[in-house]
């Protein structure tokens, strides 16, 4: 078909910046998927964002379904967050000492996600999962972790085994630089396979410290848990004395105010949060059962620290964001309705998975329930779709294996325009088949 694989439009400034970037930044980007490697073409250099839109350095605007990869549930520059940031900025940028807002944020997180009886603030999702895992090992005195193929928990050494996100996008099975001994502490199993988890526990149950899972996967594209899967993980962890860690970096405050654990009724031992909890600033959280969290220094023997942990700007943004969500719970119904509107039409030869305000159109006609089924997607066809949409001002993640994110700033018109553009793509495809 005649749909182009890269934009035919002039991209003078983005192209120039990308060339310049590659001289001093590996691949020209500070996080691999941004480089457009799997879809081809030139990454757009973004100048600013407003509501549902981003604007590139060449003056073109896009309806944004990346939303900074998840944090921007209220769209770009939401007033409550920007106002809180302005106010915090006047008092200083970092103290390395406790502040009252950290306490207020911790209280609010515990209130909205009740399984998080105590929390620690850190700077990124990677830090949160790394620390949660260390804590689980310190608490149980065991070394092994179960994770699931296609799930991504940040670039923690031992968790970069059969990981999703950029590794799936770039086809890197297991990263260089991770000592074999670290990788051997991880048992990677198929997502949604209760039988595989049962078998692993039956074989090595007394060595397993934790099961870590994205309760709704976002990092191989959006893949929901099969009925009973999360419940089975809960049951097996309890039975064998392992901790259940829900990685809610993507799902926290997105699929429900109380995250996936509220939506699916699962009580984890530990939870990791990132993205939305920081209101678009670098902030993440790990937390959970009090008896487990009390093992962290200075109360206990598990060490974790950080100069910028609880940074006042990040905390101000996160607190403003959560306060807004708590005060406006009806926004989750609005997101659900917009999500439905966007995904109610399923084009030929694709599968759409959606949970609340996250979704993926997989270029395979078959159900996608795990990494085996996700990797059957026609990524070249996805690449053509991606560029077709980009040319029409719709910014999707430049990878088949990432979720798309809706925000409250997406209007009905934005959705209608997006669906119309998608229909145009599939009609053009059918016409040239
Ligand atoms: N791995 C991130 C999404 N799953 C990408 C983050 C980024 O490139 O900003």
C-alpha cells in the first residue's frame, strides 16, 4: 500500500537537533524507545505541551497519546500542578531534610491505596522496584524472584530478563552487563499462566522471596490479567511465604484511583508507584505492609537512601495531582467513557486491549494475553500505521510494545478525529491490498 514508512513532511529543526543529539547522547535520546528505531524516521523534538497536545520544534501540533509515558493523567500543564509547582519553587529546590509536604503525600497515598501502610519516596520507577525487591529479600531471607515475560520493572539488573518495553521493542533478549549470577536469581514465567507459577513454587518455593508483576501489563502493550491470575499469585505467595509486589508504576491512579489493586480487589504485600504519583516530575514510591516496611533503615537492616528523595518540587507536584484526583473521582468515569469511544470500533486484522485509560492496538488478529501472543504482531504494519497517524497530527508511542494513555484533557473531538484517521488508514490499506 502507499502509506509511507516515514513522514514526507519537512522536519528541518527536528532533523537538525537529532543529528546534533547523536554526537553526544547515545542514539540521540535519553531513553531508547524515543529514538524511533523500530518505526523508522526522525523523532520529533518537543517544545511544549498544552492539554491533550504537544508541539514540536517545527511548529506542528499532535494529539498526544504518550502523555510522557503515563504520568500526565490530566494532560499537559494542568493548572493545579503548575500552581503548586510555582508556589514550591519560591521556597527552594532541595533541602535533603524532611518537609511537611512529604508527610502529607505519604498520608494521602496510604489513604488512597490502603495496602501501602508505610511508604518511601524515591526518584524513579526503577528505584522503587529495585528497593522493593531488596526489601523483599531482606524480609524473607531468600534470593529468588518470579517475574513475567514481557513485563518491565525498570532497568534493575536482575529484572532485565525477558523484559518488555524498550528491550522488547529493540529485540534485546537479555541485556549485556548483568552478571550471570544476578540474572539467575530471576525466574521468568509466561504472564497469565497460573500453572507455570504453581510449578515454580512447587520446585523452589522456599527460595522465592517475591513475585513481582504488572497487574495490567503496559510494557508489552496493554495486556489485562486473565480472570483468577492475580488471585492465584496472591494465594501462592501467602502459601509459600513469599511477598507479592504489584508494580503499579503505570496502573497506579490510572486504572482506578486506588490502582489495579482496587480495580481487581487484590491485596499486595508491597506496591511500587511512579508516573502519576509525581504529577509529571521525577518521583516514585514503594510501600506496603508496616511489618515489612519497618525493615528499612533507619528502623531496620535493609539500606536505601537518596539525596533527592522527597524532593520538594516533585512532592508539591505529586501532592497537587493526588489531591485533585481525590477531589474529582468522577474523572475515572469520563476516562472510561472516552476509552470506550476510542476503542469500540475494531479494525480488521487487529486486536485492541484496553483497561480504563490505557490501551493498545496490536497488529495481530489473535487475542494478546502474554508475550508469546504479543510478539506475533506485524511490527512493519504497525510502523506504517504509526507514521500515517503521525502525519495527521496524532502522536502514538513509537513501538508496538507500549501502551497508549488517555488523559482527562482528551476531548470528544480529539477522539473523533483520531478514530477518523485510523479508519482512513485501514481503508487505504484495504484499497491497496
Ligand atoms: N520504558 C518507558 C516506557 N515503558 C519509556 C520511557 C521513556 O522513553 O521516556
